[in-house]
């Protein structure tokens, strides 16, 4: 087990080097020179060249990249070029990260608190109206894109019935959280509900559940003590990957609601071709994705003794 | 008749085989049982017909502007009203079906082909081939999907244009907007293949242990024949399901890219682009349909392809004999 974890962790730096190099190359060869963006289309070519030289953007790709890695190892991920000129990327990301983590925590909590009970109900009352309604809701939660649900909810709850603020961010315990959390939460709720239902139905067919019933346990105990625990194990995967997704902001939702998180930062950085920010964001997401995956595998093995890694 | 004869022997249990049907008839019989899958199929067919027949279905051209008829509410002349340039919303929705019909299947086909090929090789050859392919898919998985597609699309666009300008035949393509299609399709396929490669690899790994593969190897059948004649057909069912779900995903991804302003550029209509263009309307409670119509269409298609996938899964799963 330990060897397995170490092996996986050793792969992480390699992964980071590859990913940062790809992003970096896309940045250097990509369209839309950030300096041009900064100075506008009719800028003096000499000024553009001078600023490029100052920023070191005129050097060969490999030299630029090595320099980047050397500084990154010291914790310096460069400075923003266009989004917030001269500000250290780390600071910008840290600020957005905190917002996105809070928002996503609410979203995951919604998924667990609403999705799992829904799935249990649907599984226990299989083939009833309740089950069908849940399934229909799950399908809608999965197939409705956020760029549809966000405007619809905004229109309905913020402009027609002036119930909720149309956007912005006043911290996680304010009413401005509700709309984006609903929009982003639909997916996780649907995924948790569907997975819980499917797993529970499978587990309820197992011999040990029949045994538990046969020895006269009340149905609630059969469900809570025997069935549910086993049905929830596969949810570790989804939960873990969502934890990894904590640091991934949502491009679309955060932009629509004007939430100053990682997603909006990423979209602004992309629009303005602010590659230092984009590279750092990509690295952050890759690290968290890889670690979350590893965590999932480890926790899975701990929770289910049938799983072993050589 | 045959039944009557069999029943005449008491004490002998005879398992009557189900009537033999053509495989396609049997497939349809099993598929049809899932009613939502049939609904999905109808929606998907409607989409294909609209996409192919858009010049005949759409009452107006997608570029036809009428500045005297700007932002009109729905009427008989304009069933879904007009947009900020006086273009008929309904016609643009119909034309956008053609855009989606070009992008989504192409991206899915390229992604699936890559995924199948890499998955087969990784699963069958194992060793360092497997390791390289799987690490590559790790890298792509660790990339944030939408961001990666955005970066690829943005990087490819000018390069494709330059490349196409070199040839006389392809020169006019650059002006006509075909490049955008090419760019979006490439970006979506690049992001799409790793998931499928893993799925196929898993299938192959379990199939490899089956006696019939061992038999084929013992007979000295060459590797490529084993791969494509023996392994591939058996690994197909889950792949077909994944393709169906992938179509929905590709439609959604194309819309997302257009929504973020990369990819299919105006005036070529795309549902995602129409949503962002009509975004201003959500502040105007009088015209919510401008936004809902393209959004609901995308949702309906994602929904449809998901259910087609479910239906296919039930119809193709040999363990599920009903």
C-alpha cells in the first residue's frame, strides 16, 4: 500500500512538468500577444518590443520555460500581465481560490445532503411515482447546462420575484450564495442521487440483506446498518473527485453571477491572454485532481477490504 | 404444434428456445422496451432531419437582417421573435442545428477512433505501450477540460488558417468560416478520447483472459487480426453506449465553447453563441424565450442522447436476457 502511494506520488512531479510545458508552449505559440492586448491594437511596435523584452517574452521557449520552473520552485509563479498588471499570480489565485472553495463546499454539501437521501428514497420506493420523479429530476440536473439554468433562475428569482440578489459575493453565509449554489448544485445532487439509487438497489438484492431481514431486523436497521453502508462505498469516488474539483472554479457560472472566484479569474485571464495566470491555474487544478484521485484509491481500499493494490 | 407434441411427454422438462429472430429485430425489440430511449431517439432524429434540411425548414436565412423589425416578440411571421439585429430567431435556431450536426458527430467520431485505437493498443500489448498511453491520458485528464479545449482552439485557429492559405483549393475556406469548425472539432476530440481509451482498455484487459483469445493466439493468428476481428467486436457494446453519451457531451461542449466566445463565430449560428448573444434579454423580463429556446434545445439533446445510451446499454447487454 505504502509503495503504491509513493509510486503514485513520484509520478506527480513528472505530470506537472509535462502539463506546465504544454500550457507554457500553448501560451508562447498561442494567438493574441498579451502585450498587444495590454497596449491596444494601434500601439507603437517599438514599445511592444521593449515591453516584451522587459518581460523576457522575446527569449526562446525552452529558456523561458526553464526560467519559469526555476522560479516556480521558489514559489514564484510570475506576475499577471494584463488582468492585474504587475500583481503576483499567487496572490490573485489565492484570493479567487478562497472564494471558489467556499462556494464549491456549499455545492458538494448540497449534493450529499439532498442527493443521497433522494437516492435512498427512490431505491426503497422503487417504481413508484416518487422514484420516477427523482429519475426525471436527475436527468434534468445532468442534462441542463449551467448556461441555461443560471439565466433562468436569475430571471425567475431575481428579476421577476425580487427574492435573491442577482450576483456578486458577500461571503458564504449571505443570500448571494443561494443562486449560484443551486445552479452548480444541480449536477452533484443528480449524480449522488442516481449513484445512491443504483448501488442501494444492487445491495438490497444481496444475500446478507436477506439474512438481516430473515432474522427479523426492523427494515430501518436493515437499511441503515447493513445496506446503506455498503451502498455508499462507491460514492467515495464521486465525493473524492468533487473534493478535487473544489479548486476548479466554474468558468460559466462564476462569470454569469460575477463571483470573484477561480473560474472568473481563469476566464478573464484567457480572454486577456494572461498566460502566467493560466499556467498557474492549470497546474493547481492538475495537482488537486491527481491528489484527489490518489486519495480516492486509498480511502476506497480502506473502506472496502475486498480491494487490494499490489 | 411443436409445443403440443412436447407437452405430451410427461416428466420430461424441455426448455423451449425463444423464437429465432433477425438480430436487428431482436435489438429493436429490446431497445423499444425503454420508452424514454424511444423518446430520445425521436428527438435525435428530429435534430438530424432539421440539421440536414435547414435550408428548406428555415423561413429566413440566418444572416438576413431587418433593422425595422428588431427585438420583436413572437408572431406568425416570426414564431420566436427576432434578435437585436432583426434576424428571425426561429430560422437561426434551425440553422444552428446544422452547425451542431457538423461539429458533434465529427468530434465524436475522431475522439472515438482515437480512443478505440489507443485503448486497444494499451489493453492488448500492455507493457510500455500501455504505460505511455495511460500516462498520456492521465495528463489529459488532469487538464481542466474546458480550459484545455479553449487553449487548443485559440492556438490552432491562426495556424490552420495559414496552412489552408497555402493551397488554392482550400483558400476560400478561410473566409467562409470552415476553419472554425475544424478548430472546434479538433479541440473537442483532443479532450474527448482519454475517457474512451480507458473504457476500451478495461474491456480488452478482461477479454484477453477469455479462452477464445488464447485459442486464437495458439492458432497463430496475427495480432492485428486478433485485435480487430476478435477483441474489438466483443468490446463494442459499452463503446457504442459511450458514443451516444459522447454525442450529447459534444453538443454541450460546442455550446459552451461558443458561449465563451471561442469556436464557431458569428454570424454562423450556434446555440451556445445565440445564448450569449441573447444574454442581454434576461435583464428584460419581456423576452425570456430568446434565451430559453436555444438552451432548452441543447438540454433536450443532451437528455435524448443520454437516454439513447441507456436504451442501447439495455439492448446490447447480453447478461440482461429478457
